[in-house]
């Protein structure tokens, strides 16, 4: 059977057992949005209906779906070496993958600690930050500073530094010693900005205020997404990230960029750090590193941080941290193949070239019913809709459900913000098609 021929897939007859993550389970189980196959820019339902992928899965399938080199790399790796522990043992591809990721990073971000997901990457970075100050004799530096509306996955570290209320309020007291900078979003000043908004760079000064309050001698690290994604797409204001870097450097505080979604081409560069000319001390990554094909996350660490741990006797473990699946062979093989595709097809540069056309096409939705703001950056868009009279999230949910069933489009929503982040292989005509699907969806849920 050729890869493009839809195959009949098994319809599961028991939807009850699986407790679906970040999902309205009861609504889904009444009217499932079931996907059984994917290729290129499309998913296919169990009935074989194509669904345009407007979200690269969950911001991860940057090279598109079912890419032969990635499939073949995973298959070959499974034949050769299914699993090998990364504690005290190694396998060649994990070293190769680390070197390839490090080569894409700016400055001396040249060591990679692998994890299994973005959430694990974030917890890893936070732990390395605190441990770094410990091993360098500044053990009082333990505080972590995040930002309102930030998303850093779902581990206790990540939700503590994160700033999305629903992700925090059910889970107790979280980590102690965490503070938050204000969000950079202000609709009045920024509405319908393409790229980085002009207003808001000064909000980085809030970090100075927080550091003064706690004293730099207690602060380990600041963590931000260069572009806040999961909260609804908030590009950084002009100059904001540079200012954060300056303040962190001045006070001896580590700066962590969470690039789990902004990495691997989403903003037209390997990492947003390059786009903004700002070198953080650590970069968290995941998702696009394997184009979503096998779970993998990791942290890029500057040389000085790695070196600080390389002390004591040679036989001693330097960092008591790691995961069974840190650098899993299948993930390492998938990463190498995905990085080859990005390079060979120039997908990062392509994204840069497409950005103005994408922004223009998405901004044509201004004036559609209930649209109160649109933000674009790289191949990303956030579209804010006025909430339904019955309460927040209802219109967002209705749009996602309508788009799937009636327009054959996968989109994401956060609250009443629609988020679009297609695979980086999207063509110009597919951008037009996607925008028209979104337009009809917005009208349908008005
Ligand atoms: C910025 C950011 N950090 C961390 C994560 C968590 O990644 P994962 O779901 O792989 O744990 C995400 C997921 O969307 C993310 O967007």
C-alpha cells in the first residue's frame, strides 16, 4: 500500500480507559476527534478524512509528518540497539545528537543534558541552576524567577515558575522561593502587532525591582520563554530580552530560555536566542528536536556551568540527576534525521522568508467577528476572540471542534485564543487555504 493511500484503521470501541491529558474528556468521548494516520501537512481521521495540521501536532512536527528519513532512522535504530542506559554507559548516537544540537546553539552553549520531554528539560535546568551555585560556593542563591502567563510544562518546578493560573491552582503550595515578573502583554498598547511589539521593553525593569526585593545573593535563575506560546502567543517586546540579559549579568543571575517551542525553526532560526542576539546561560528544548517523532527533551548549558561541576575525583558522579530515557537511542536517531532534514531543506531559513507573507495572510482576519487581537511571529499566530456570553473558553473550544469536524483543520485554543503553528513545510497556497478555513471557523462560532 502506498503511503498516500488511506488505510482502514481500527476504531477503538472503549474510549473510557484513557484519561486524556489537557482535554475535556467527556466532550471528546461524546464526539471524538480521532486521528489514525499522518503524512506531510495532513492528518487523517479513522474514516480517512484529511485534516490540515495547523499546529504541527503540538508545536513539534516541524518537518511535517511521516518523513521517510526519520522513519527509516527509527526503524534502523530499533533493529540495531533498542535501548541502552545513559547512566555510566553510552551509545554513539546520543553523543552525535548532543554535538549536532550544540553546533546549532549560539555562543558557548556547548553541552547538552538530555531528558525525555520539555517538562523534564525545565526541571533539569532549574536543578542545574541551583546546583551550580552550590558547587561554586554560593549556596544561598536558590530563588527562581519566572513570569506571569509563562508555561514551562507540568512538573512541580515548571508549574511553580510558570504563570498560568489553572495549571497552578489545583496543586498545592508548589516550590518555595519563586517570584514572577509581569506578563509582557498589553492589548491597548500592542493590538495587531506583527512580530515584536514596540511597546513593553521597559517591563524587563521589573526584574530589577524583584532582585532588589530579594537581593541577588538569594536568586539563582530567571526563566522565560522568549515567545510565550502556550498562554496564547505573546512575542517579546523590542529590546525586552536584551534587557533581561543585562540585568542577569549585572547581578550574577543565570538566564534560562525555555525554547521548547521556539527552538528548531519555529521563529526562523535554530533558537530564538539567535533571532534576538541574546545568549542565555541555558536553553531548554524538546519537541522539534525529533520533529515530534520520538519523545526527547534537553538542556543546552554554557561551558562554564558544565566545567564548574567537573571537580572532585574522576570516579565520582558530578550531577545526581538524569532519566532512564535521557538520550534514548530511538530519540537520538530520530533527532539526527530530523536535524538533517532541517538543514537539507533549509526549513529555518524558509520560515524566515515566509514570515512576512504568513503575517499578512493571518492579519487579513482582522475585522472578522469577535476578533480583538492578532499576533504573529515566525510561523506562529495567536488570534484572540471575545469570550462567549456563557463564559471563557466556550468559543475557543467551539472553534477547535468546528474546525476539525467541518473544515478539516487542526487548530489549538487557549482560553479564547486560537493558536496556529503549522509544520515549517507549509506552502504559500496552503497558508491561504489554512487562513480561509480559520476565517470560516471564526464566522461559524460568532
Ligand atoms: C515553553 C514550554 N516549555 C515546556 C513545555 C513542556 O513540554 P512537554 O509537554 O514535552 O513536557 C512546553 C510544552 O508545550 C512548552 O511550550
